[in-house]
């Protein structure tokens, strides 16, 4: 079993959870989805995240989804285990690791209002998880928890099993710079993978991020942009990113992003159905036409880039 470390980099794609039209988990589409992500350049996968509709799954469904993904790929898999209580986090975390996961991801609950509360919470998480490596998910736009860089640095110091930051603060580029400056000065350096649908990926890479952890429906964009940055070809990285930007913009609409993402993934053959499990939004006819237009436009732009 590959365990997650501070050296992780590349594209850890946030996987959707496929559903049949009646809302049941589509296990066959899990197989095709995993194959799709691997083909498009994923370095690893992250499952049961916020955009994976983890909160809509029953406990037995979560276990089966984890098992199905892990049996389909040898890539490292991170499992989202965020929950209101530590007992649930530990139970799902232990299950994930027993099944072969590389690590787990934990977002802070909205009840954390002060720096001290945040720090104590992650100390407790680390204690509950034992030797399981974990990702600190910093997503204040959803969690409503603002984590200052100095608090992240203290968590890194106090919790050796915290090996990665999923960075999706907004605006958050200064946070990446602050964390990298601290590691340059001697603080333990952990992996930083960035989310927010890939909207700021070129700038995040320039600031010192190690890659992306997001579920944009064209995961090859992240892989190609990161490869261009690693090769020192920043102009190529920005040209590629610019081609995808209209689709990124459309997909990151609050409340509509997941239906857009699932529609594109279904149209690309990654999953069989674009179903969002209830309660959840669906695309209108005009929205479908807009997505189709953006996808066709993207294909023409990519052909021009070569």
C-alpha cells in the first residue's frame, strides 16, 4: 500500500460519485471513471469529497465506493472522511486505510471560530487517526472556517501525520507564498495541491504549489499545465490554461458546478449518466446548450494550439 507523503505532487483528481438515473450508485461507471482519470494524466485520486457528494452516501455505500475504486487502480487514493465527530472520522479513516487508501482528507467543521479551536481540532484529528497520513482541507468558501497561515504552520509542526494542504482559499495566493517562505526558512515542507476548479492553477504553480487537487471535467488540462510548468515553459502553460478557461468559468458557478461537471464527464464517456443525487440541481435545456457550445469551442481552440 502506497502511503501519502509530503512529496506528493501532480494531479490528484477529485472524483465524482456516479449515480444511475434512479439515484442508486452506478458502480460500473466508477470503473470507467477511474480508467478515464488515469488515461487523462491523474497522479492520484481523491474520493468522497464535497463534490463527490459524500454526505449523500450511506455508510455501506461509502465503503463499497472506496473498495471499488481501490480495486480498479494502483494510483494513490485519498479518501474524504470529514464528519462532525471524531468517532466517524476515525471509523471511516480506519476503513479506508484497511482497504488500501494512501491517506485521508479532513475539512474543519463550521463550529471552529478561533485559531485555538482550529489548532486543537486538528491535534485531536491527528490523535484519533493515529499513524494515518492526512490532508488538511482549507476551503473557507464552503466550510466558513478561515485558517491563517500561522495556524497551518503550527498544525504542521504539531501533527507529523499532516502531509498535505488542499489549498482552495480565495484569494489565497499569498497564503501559498507565506507557507513556502516558512518552509524555505526551516519549517517542515508539506505538499500543497490546489482546488477551486483549477481557476488559478498557473498562478498557484508560480507561487510554489505542487499541483492540483480538483475535479474539473478536463483533468488533462491540469496535467498539461503542470507538466509545462515543470519543464519551464510557462508560456505554453498559460496558453493551455487560457483555452480551457471559458469551460472552467462555467463549471465553477456556485450551485451549478457539479451538474455541469457531471454532464461534461458523461458526454466525454467517463460516466454513463450525469445524475446528481437528490437533493441537487439539474441542468436546464438552455444550460445544456451553453455547455455543448463551450465544449465545441474548446475543441477548436485546442486544435489551433496543436
